C-alpha cells in the first residue's frame, strides 16, 4: 500500500512561515513624508519673509528659482500667478495633504511690498511646488529652521511703495442689490508704475480677511493684462487669456474702471479684449469689448 505524505507536507507550511517571521521580524514602517501645514508671510525691514511650516520633519531638497511661468505638476499646464516676477519653490520629499485632505492653502494673497501672492502648482508623489508672485524681481535667501520645522524664503524688498486703491466685487452687497457693488481696499505699489501695480494687485485677489468679508475677484475669464497706456485722459488696457461676461452685468470691467480712475491722469477707461477689440476705440469715453456685455 502507498503511504500518503501530503498532509505532512501541508502541516510543515505553517511551521516554515512561523520560523520566517521569527527570523525577519515585523515589516519596516513606511518613511514619514514631511507635511506642509501652513504658509505665512510678513514684512521685515528690507525684506519680505515667506515661511513654509512643516510637520514630521523637513523636505530633504529645497529648490528656489525664478521661472518665466509657473506650470502645474503633473499636468504641465500654466498656473495663474499675479506679479511681475514668479519665484518657484520646489520641496521634495514633501506633501501638502494628509488623509483628511489639503493641509495648506492653495492660493493666498498678501499685501506686502514685494510678495503679493503664493499659489500651489503641484502636490504629487512626494513633490510639492508653489509659486510666489512678486512685484519686482530681487535677490532671495533660503534657509531652514527647527522647533518647529520651517523652510524660510526671504525676498529683498528694500524699495519705496505708496498705498493705492484696488477694487473687488462686494458679494453681499451684490446679492442684496445694494449698490455700489465694488469695494476698495488698500495695496502697496511702486510709485513709478502705480497703474500696473494696482492691476497686478487686483489680479492677486482679496486677502483672506477680505474674502471672509465677502470680497471677490471677478476675472471674466481674463488671466492677465497687457499694453496699459494713458494718453489725453484715456487709459487703455488689453485683457489677456480670455474674455467672457457669462451673461452677467458684473464683470472685471467693474473692478478695472474705478481702480484706474483713482489716478488724476485718468478720466475714461477703454478695456480691450485679447484680440485688441473694444466697442469704442477712440474718443473720450469708457468702452468695453463685446465679450464683457451681458
């Protein structure tokens, strides 16, 4: 008679697995990825400081450089960031989220002499990227601090500024049908180019406290502006990127007109679409393109 040995072989398997577990021990824990938990910025004598606060250590790599444009990771598409210069901050290994969702702001405006906005461009596979929109390209210093863990970016800002008005939609007043629908706030701009400065600040959007009070930036699909000029009391500015009222009577024109009219040299404002068209190109009168009509 043939002896069946299969049960003995099967019985040996659990024993082998037990011995392997005793030899190898528990599986090693996954490495902790530093998590970005906040971004803050403040002005100090001669410079603006942007601080990236972390939990769980510091990213091993901190690369900060000027770029011609900010692109999304992994999409590769342009990311909107207001300003005359864009400083890219690439942090690896780092993440700006946890199991509950995002842990740091995706877009925030600041009313500092140089730093006007910080915008997230990527949070993918251990690489977190932000863009810092600046009023002026200047020298930069980067360093880290501990207890708590921080990556610090100091941007030179030792230049003169003046305070000027920027207008945003006042959403509570608009919803209640209580004109005026646009409210002004103060922003620092460089005195030699205040018109360009206020439009840059407008596109950076309201500060967090202003947003909490109901102020909103209406873009009407525009991503920026170009060809700003003033002659004979008429300011002309061309929208870039896009132009669409969405059928609304409230558009980016309601922000641009009072923002530029605050200057004594501007009586009328002509807004052009990205192709350079507007309803009344000449004469002393306001004008908007057809794309901003309801």
